[in-house]
């Protein structure tokens, strides 16, 4: 493949990190959109924020992010430059900010017990031992935590507190997950401790996150000439040692069942998304459970494993995908034929949809 006179950027994956990288290349680095290629395995952009369906066949939204202003400063900066779909004169950031000013989040029924009674979630339930363990976790370096699990670090009482019930369901933690990962989340979201019982720090979008965030980013990038190559599964990369480091000189993958290779020049840039929350996910239905895929079939984990084997510094993907039973997760989307359930939830909780 012949090289253009200007450097090119190859972005593997099209989640919000990849889309943000493309926006920043254009906005801050002055790149031309036509020099940026986004290689995506799926037929739609957004990664775990994809959204699809209709009122007849049912809606599907596989994942969502708990966006707060304090923890997502970089993303809000990116979205301040992306016009919303509903009003091109207003940015996505301004649209989200206005929506949250009008629709305040303050959960009145954050926790419900087995007897269907609303609990006082502001009572976090810590005892002195729990507090000491929590502080000790935050000040202990990761290298000393090693491979310890959460339930190795905390006493059983901590895992029964209101706080842990709210934290683990908000951030999708299981008791057997990594203590290092928990430490990282807690340091990033410390500001949520005083308001986790109301979810008051969450910034919600007017529509699902795919339609409110991903589609505007995709359209803005396409308008600037960024090339989206869907159906492109990148499976490997070739490295060459250069000076004190290394660079990628080629990408290899499959498109429509046929192999392809892309040569990468010295001035080109490659941005890789390694791993995936939704790789190898499958959908269920009203009358069938979703298939549990135990062997990696999608490209995200395959790419990471190959890179980790051939070049140091890429971490250990097996720690994240090596035991499906310990890392699998389930999400579901309800498509309602009438408003009865929504009305009952509203009456029980005291919260309108989107506020609790």
C-alpha cells in the first residue's frame, strides 16, 4: 500500500475512547479527517454503548457508563466540541448539562429489602474495622496488594453493609474481584461516597447513551471525513525495535472473511482498544437464555493475547478473560407494551423515570 504524504492514524475499535481519540486528533492536533481510519469489528460504532431495536421487536442496550462530572473531565471536554443531534448550535455537553438541571437525580428508594421495604440508604453501615480496612486499602500501593481479592481484604461484615450493596451494584463488582481494581475505582470516585445513596452525582443523557453521545460523535467525525471501516477485525500487529522503544509496522486482520494487512509508516499513529466489556456477548429472548460463550471468538481478546505474547508491557489479558465464570456479567433491557410497571415503580419509589 502506498503511503500518503501526511501521516495517518489507525484506530482499532470504536468505543468512546476511540471516538474521543479521533475527535482530539482533529480538534487539538489539526489532523485531516480523511487521514484517520477507524477499524471496527461490529456493524455499528459505540462499543459497549451500542443501542438498537424498536418497539415491535424490542429494544437492546448492552451497557452504560455512570458519568459524573468529576471523573469524566476529559470526556466532557471532548463532548463540548461535538454538536448535539437535536440542535447543532448546542454541544452534547451543554445538552446533557441542561437535561440534568431540569431532571434532577435523587433516589428515594436506593435499597429495598426482601420484605419490599425501602431502607435508609444514607446509613452506610460501617463499623470501625470496616473503616480501617477501607483506609488501609486506599493507602496501600498496588504492588503490595498483588492478586488479592476483595473478600480477602475485607472482613465479612463489610460485604454485608449498605455501602457495599450500593457500590457493587453501581460499578458491577463481585466479592471475588480484584482488590487492586476496587482501589482504583474508589480513588477515582471518592466524591461519590457522600451521595452514593441518592446517585446525585450521575449525569444522565436525555436518550440512551448511544443516541445521545455515540451518534453525535460518529456523525461529527464522518462530517470531517473520518473513514469508518466496519466489519474489520484486527487480530495482530507486527512490531519493530527502534531506538529505546518499538513501533508497529503492520496490522493484520479479517474483513468479510478475507485477510487484510495494513502497513504502518514511521510517522503514522496506531491506537488500539485492548479487551472489551461486551466481546463474545450473546443475546437471549423472551423464551430463551443467552448463550454463554466460553472460548474467545470475537477479535478484542484475541488481539490483546497475541500482543501480550510478542511484546512486553501489554499486561496479562488472562487475568481478565481467563475464567468466564468469575468475570461474566448479565444485563437486560425491558421493552414494555404499556406503562403499568413504570407507574407502579414510580408510586412505590417516589421517583419519576430517570431520577432514581
